[in-house]
C-alpha cells in the first residue's frame, strides 16, 4: 500500500510540476530558515547550562542610585567578598576573583636562547582557591586543593599551557615560570582541561589572588575601600538549598551598613544577586568575552522563522484546495471502489509528507547560503557541521511531521468530504467566490501579505532610524579624525614622557592639520564617572558626572562649541572644569550663571566654561552631565585631524606609525577613525536591519510565489470565459483588470490590517531611543505602494499572457 501511495504521489507531482515546485520552494525556505534560527537560538540559550547546581549560582552585582542617574556595575567593593564569607550565613560556597588587563606575558625556559613574548594576553584572572569548587574543571596536573593557596601561583588551561610550553608534556609544565609585564613572575601549579561547553567563562589563566595582596596591583583596586567599586572585582556565590536570593540580598545590605565609611551619609549603593542564567543576556552588567545574547533579537528571529514557515504552509494549503476539484473524480472513484475516508486522508497526508521531506532535504543543501544570510547572528564556530548533532535531526524530524500535518490535513479533509455520487455527476462546485474554500484562500492570502507588509514597514523604519542617528547633529565633527592611545605605565617616568616628543614629531606631518593630546574622544564605549557637589545658591546639588580629559586643542579639533566662558588652560593637575549644558541645567543654572560656581571635590574647582551638549554614545542613551579637565598626567590618547583629501589619509597614518615606532618600538600601533567608533554604536541596529532585509525579501518572494500559483490556477479554469469575452470585444486591459482586481483587493486589505500593527510595534521599538525619528506617513505609503507594485508585477506575468492568447485555441474544444 505504501508503494502504491508513493507511485500515486509521484504521478501527481509530475502532472502538476509548477505547483509542486512552488510548494517545495516555499516550504524549503521556511524550513531552512527555521533550522538556522533553531541552531542560533539553542546555542544562545545553552550558555553555562552545564554547571553543577547552576540554578543556585549567582553573581553579586552593584547598583548605585543618584538623583538623575542609575549606575549598574558587575563588580563589588573588594572588602565585601571577605566579609560576606565570614559573616553572611546561607551563602554555601563563594569565590572572589579579579579580571586582569591583558598583560604582556614572557616565557623563559631552559634551552631557549631568547624568551618568548605574548602581547596583550586575554582571559586572565586573579582567583581564590574556591573558584574551582564552584566552577568544575578537569585537572590534568596539580590539585584544586593546593594550586592557588599561595601567592605567585598560576593555573593554566591545557591550550594556553601548550601555547606557552609546546615542547613539554603536561606533567613537565608544573614548576615552570610565567612572567607578567616583566615585573611579576608566577610558578605553574596546575593544568586544567579547557571548558569545551558553551560558556561565557573563557578564562585561560588563573593567578592566585594572594599575588595581588603581595604586590603593587593592590593599590589600584581600592582593596580596602567599601566605597570603591571596580567592575573587575567579581564575587560569585552558590546558595545553600532552601536559601532565597532575597534573603541574601538583605544580609548583604546589613553587612554593608555595618562596614561602610561615612555611615551618617545616605548609602546610594545596593547589592543584588544575578542568576548565572541571566549573565549572558543582561547588558546592564556585561560578560567577560564581550559577546552577549539579546533576548528580544532571539525572539525576533523565532518570529521570522515562524513567519516564513507559516507562509510556506499557507502556499501549500491555498494551492492544494484550489486544485481540489481536479482530483475530485479520483477521490470519487476510489470511494466507489471501497476506500475509506481514513485511507484517503492517509494517502493525501503521505503526499504532503513527501513534499515536505523533499523540501527539508533541499533546505539542508541550501543551509550554507542561509548561514551567510544570518551571519551577523551566527555564533563563532557554528557551521554546516552543526548538522551532525543528534538533536538537529530530531528537530528536523519533528519539523517534517508538524509541517506535513499543518499543510496537508485541511486539504485532505476537503478532498475526502465529497460524496461519490455528487462527484461523478459533475455537481461539485468548481470555484465560486462564495464557496468556503475560496474564502479560506482569500483569508490565507491576506495573512501572507499582512506578514510581508509588516516586514516592509519594519525594514523602512529601522533604516530610517539608523540614518537619523548617523546624520543627527551630535555636537562634534566626526569626519577625517583619527585617534590612538600610547602605552601607560605608572611606575615608569620614561614611558610617561615619550608622548611629548611624539607630539612634536606628529606636528611636522603636513597631512595632519590639528593635534590634541587628551583622554578618550567625545564618543567612546567606556566612561569614567565621579560624584560632584555644587552649591547653586539655593542648595548643594550632588550627582554622578562623567569625567573626560581635554587639552587646549581638543574642543577646536572636534568642533565642539563653547556656549559660555572659555576653554581649558593647559595644566598637569586638576585646576578647572568645563561642563556641558546638561550639567548646567541639572544644577538649575544657565550657562552664564554656571561660570560663577565651583565644584567641591575636597578642594574647590572653578567652572570656567560650558560646552554645547554632545552625544557620548548612541541615540539610545540620553545626554548625561559631563565635566572636562586638563590633566596631562591622565592624557594618553592622541587625536589627529587629517586634511580634507582622503587620498592623503593613508600617507598620514603611515608617517604617524613610523613616528610611534621610533619611540615605542616594542608596542603595536592601533589607530581608529572616529566615525567608525560612532557607527559601532549602531551595530545591533545594522544587524537587525540586514535581518529584516532578508526576511522581507524571502517573505515577499514566498507570498508572490503563492499569488502566482493562484493566478495561474484561476486563469486556467477561466480560460474559456476569457476566450468568450475576447470574442465579444473585451480588450486586453479589461480582461487583465477583471482577473487582477480580486487579488489586488486582497493586497489592499492586507495593507489596511498591517499598517496599524506596524505603527504600534515600531512605535514601541522606537521608545528605546532617547532621540528618535518620527513614524512619517510616507513610510506607510511607500510600503503599501511597494507591495502593490510587486503584486501587480506578479499578476501581470500571467494575466497579460492569458488575456493576449488567441481565443480560438481556448474555444475550439467546445
């Protein structure tokens, strides 16, 4: 029987080649997109799921509240960890570690004439022995009980150890030496296997925390201060069974109140427990390797997969029900010969299964192309080989079954509902507009175009917001400006002074028009903030202010406008401030009034100027209070304004690099164009935009395939009507209008439904931006016009051909 079903299916596919191809293409696009998105979403939601008792592991994070500002920090004051271990009950296990700042690593071994140097090594932390009790690693050499007990010990992962000591067996690596920044030498005390699971804990070197306490590293970390919070200082706890996070948070608040300085002053800092499962997705606190998941984006990807899969299923249902009458006699004869309805439903579902299986096999072959389409969302290391996992084939199998059932059940029920007597007497309704199937096809067609129309609206709005953000007046010039940073070493006066001869060398390069030696540029990913107090004449106003360092050329180089007062005078120490308009407004002062006030920070520092507001991040973020100071001892970033001729820029950078290498021969030169930094703030938006472009294109393609199939079917069954109308004098235009108006009315109806949905969804999306574009009327007019034009083009492919045909050919069989 199965062989018979398969032969019948193949015979029907051969008879209706075009409709079969349309169905297979539509389903293949939906299935392949679903497969890629499944791989992406499963990967993102798999981070750190393998840890033992992971549901009881939390990171302790900090939140600082100010009148106009909330700061969230993944770190804690260093003394908190030690005090919590000793005084807070219910923690179970805990570990404290500090992330390192990518030091230079030097390896010296016997038998080598010269040491090997590794610049800017990443994934290094200073950890306590308890780290390996909470996060389990497989030990290849050494022991978790003793490996980090003493200062100047280091544990390496297997891959990092092989990088440092390629000529030694694992057991021979124990006792070797690793030197950091030529000033700190540690002994290898253990080797652990790298975590091959999906994880944000990508650490490769674990230096004992006691090393920090025995060296000058301690001084820059606020080691003994309860008021200093550094994002590098991380504290994890593993709660005892039955202990709630809320209970521990209350105990941490009590602990802080007992130990912090200035108890008479209101405490703005609170500590919270962040679940391990939240770390990969929470941008407020960040992760260690910089790559985070974004749940709204993942949910958007799932919606795209559902849309494309739904469009393919709708095509199948529409075309299958439209062809129902062509198979009616076959069904009637089979029923007359004794076939039951269940047997016929099984046969028709089997045909759908064959189509879906073929589409699935096709989707596997086009997977590399889809991986390229979704490349912005594909995690590193995910490729075609991901198909070899067993869970992927389970997913595909379930997808085949579900899609076959959704696509094939209704057409099968429609076909098997006919009574043999009615069929064999030719009394089956062919395709009246009032029939149930015709109305269902219209509804499904509208649904298809609602989805496509919504995606077009979303694509236009996202692109409009990106253009708005990039072209908005940001408060500074961004073109033809390059910046780079020179090495900083606080314990070397020689390194500190090499910047000044470099400054003089750069002044002699003719392609450079202006130079500034200052802090970071006006817009940059990192920030440095400090609490400031100002008496505005009525009250003392205190808030957190973002601090930047500038010199006498900084504002001019970036084209930043002073609205009151003057710029900064050159100084090696903090003597005066220039603030932004937002800070002046927050103080309740006009820019001119602000010039008569001082900032209280132990000493009184006058405000000498007010600069016009400028954006330091993307337009997501509101402008915050800022203060600029001129402190040469904190200025390690060179800012270069290049001449207006882009052909000279490469020459200017080559000369700059040569000048840099003359003074810093052992360091790498990295220059960044300022406008690239600005565009980097909108990386997520660009990824979403590219996703929408592809999703919209695929949705429109699938919808038009289905529309074309319905048009071909409609013209086929009305071919004699068209011939009669032509004989009676109807023009090609009249016939095309007659055939097209019903379909165009469905597209128009879809626009009427999609427009308010698109307006509501995109308005919610734009609310995430402090500065955003408007939802202009032309966005909807453009999207509706585009969809109508595509529909007309699709309809014209077939209707013009049918209307132009010779009526003799269609009427001579009468």
